[in-house]
């Protein structure tokens, strides 16, 4: 799902992100897809890096995409 839908829309802001964050049945994007993806992205990052939660909060969003 990341490569197919989300990564291509990475620069979108505001209402443009609604269908990716909240889902859209017509476009077959699951309910709360963006939140679920964010959860798993942070989990993956924590599992693969030696950062504390405190350090994690100070990282830029770009750090998760590298």
C-alpha cells in the first residue's frame, strides 16, 4: 500500500490527505489507512533503530522515509 498509494502523495497537505488518512471505499482505501500506516511505520522504525521514545519525538519526518 505504501508504494502504490501513499508514497506518491507524500507532499500533499490538508484536505488532499483526507482519503489517505481516513480511507475511501470508492477507491478501495481502507478506513483509517493513514493512521494504521503511521503506526506500523513508527513501530518498524523503533524495531530497527536504537532510539528512545524521547529521541524519536525529536526526529524529523524525513528520518522515517530514508
